C-alpha cells in the first residue's frame, strides 16, 4: 500500500477503464496492483476496490505516471444504483476551502 492520494478519472469512452492522475514516479506501482478508495474527500468509504492497474507509463515530461486501471465495476452493465446524499458536504467543503495549508 503506497498510502498516496491521487485522482481517479473516467474519460467517458470506455465504461471498464479509468485513469489515475497525479501519481509521481517515486510511487512504486505496477501492473496488477489494486487501487482502493481513501476517505480523504469524505465522499467514499475507505478501502473500497476501485480497480486493478492495467498499465503504468511515465508521462512525456517525466513528472507524473500515466496509470490506467480496469474498473472493478462495469458501469455499462449497471442496472440499479443507490444515490447517497452526504449531509456533511457543506461543512467538509468549507473546511477544505478555508484550510490555510492549501
């Protein structure tokens, strides 16, 4: 477990694939590694499997890794979902915005 926080982004073209953004080359990540959620943003619970790394490459500037993952859920085949409203979202957003360390 790297303990690093990145951003999972679906590009809108393939319901089975997504990108992990903002991982620097010092992070030891390999094909086959699991990507799980953190509770960092207060939206998703910790340790939920998001997907498995399918490829890792250095970007052109050698600043970040280009990481592709195969999503744990095939979003094209979902038939039912639950929408959960986060009642604490305004307070969390306020804390993030007003954080002097950001």
